C-alpha cells in the first residue's frame, strides 16, 4: 500500500515538475520573441532615423553648395559690373576734362545756372566757375539776368572773379540765404556715380531674389 502511494506521489510530482518546466520554457520563448520583435523594431527605427539624417545631411549640403555657388556668381557679377562702370566713368571724366566747343560750354553753363536758380527759388545769386569759363560767362551774364529774372525770380546775378578748381560747370550761391547748389562737373559726376551704383546693387539684389526659389527647388 505504501509502495503504491509512493509511486503515485512520485508520478504526480514528476508531472508537476514537467508542466512547470514546460510553462517556464514557453514563457521564456514568449519573452525571447518579444525581445527579438522589440529589437527588430528598434533596429528599423534606427535605420529610418539614419536614412532621414542622411537625407537631411545631403539636403543641407546641397543647399550650402547652392548658396556658395550663388554667392560666388554674384561676386563675379559685381566685380564685372564695377569694372565696366569704372571704365565708363574714366571715359566720362576724360570727356568732361577735355576741350569743349564754345557752343557746348555755353549751353552747359546756361542749363546748369538755370537749374541752380530753380532750386534756389531765385533771389540774388553769385556764380562760381572754372578759369576757362570766366570770359564766356561774363559775356553771357546780361542775357542770363534777363532770362532768369523773368522766369525764376532772380533779382541779381553776378560772377565771382576768383575761379574754382573744377573741370567745368558752376557753383551757384544765393547771397541772402547762403544756400548753395553745386552744379560743377565734378559734383554732377560724383552724384551720377552714386545713383548708378545704387541702381546696380538693387538690380543684383532683385536678380538674386528672383532666382533663389527656382534654384532651391531643383
């Protein structure tokens, strides 16, 4: 009897141990599967992140290369523009310094004095000019007084005997207000240079703005 009971108990314990072992093995397998799945997901996520980072790096490098190329192109363009402008100004300055026909100098003096009279709103004026224009201006004064008095309210017009060191043109001053208009060739050329340089830079900035979206979209 005791033998039977002992044998049954041993069999029962054996089954229990076997079931527990199988359960442990099953749980271990499930945990292993979960770990493998989690690791695979993490690897996929890391791979996607790496690809995204690589794409962003390539895009950043591409944008940087485009920006550097555009900057270099603009530098070349500005350099060429300045070279051309400098050459043009040298030619203009040489022409202004050169010998003018009397008819052309007469017309230039009249136009520049009229412009100054209009800016100064008439009144008593004195005119400064270059040495080579003194004789011509002195001859023109009577007619200029009549013309400017009738159209611009000039009450008096005199020439200053002391010449200015200018290429040509005039500097006109209103004696009662001390206002002055510099219409010398030197100043007119300097003004034209400033205006044209601003226009060139504005055009370059506009060109860069127009080409940026198209370039970056490629």
